[in-house]
């Protein structure tokens, strides 16, 4: 699945009076009505169980210049918030400064999914910033290039060859 590009988020909450968080690229906007998002933390995460107990979390969508934050929040055992600008959001979860977007969420559902859990959160508050997104692709962080004019680009795409040995599709 490394050839599927994803945005990069940092999921944050407060547990035991302390801010906690982890980097997550398994994130998706799930529904507009009601406003729902989904993420998939690993069962091995030490942060997620404490966030779930808090009942609220914040999705912070990282900008292209926030690779350092993505790496810091992906590590274990360190003070991930050291030197990080943040404030408490409306549900009490940390909103990281200068992110592209943030969403304060109430925990709705948790589903078992192999070595991960699928978490659904109801968006209670959100905001946006400026910039370009940080993207994760093939095991590394990348920046998006120039926008593509899709109608013109579609004319340049060669048709997909079919392999008759596979039979009808």
C-alpha cells in the first residue's frame, strides 16, 4: 500500500492533565452529515488507549513544512510537545499551531480491525490554516507539485492494456 499517497496528521488529546499525541496517516473524512472522521491507530499504540479514555481528540492536518512534527510525534518515549506551539481546543484536546486544518472530535465508535482499530469521531469544531499539505508516499514525506489540469491530463493518458489471459472483467 506504499504507493497510495496519504496526508499526514497528528492526533492529540489530554490524559492525566498532560498533552499526548501520535502521527497518523490512516485518516479520512467519513461523513458530512453528521460530520464524522475515521482514523486507524495501531493496537500497539501506547497513546491511543489514553486518548480513547479521554473521550475527545483533535486531528491536526500537517503542512508541508511540518516534517519535524510528523517525525517527533511518530517516536515513542519522548516529550513530543517540547517546543511545539499549541493551545487547548473547545473539547480540551491540543490544537497544534500553524497546521493546515484541525478538527476537535468526540469519540463515537471503535471497531476491531486486525492489528489496528478503526476509530470514528464526531467533529464538534474545526478550523483551517494556510499552506500546502505534508504527504507520505512510498515510505517518505513528500510535497505536492503543481496542480494538474485534469481534462487536459486525461487526454494524455494512454488506455489501460488488458490481459486476455485473465478472462472477462
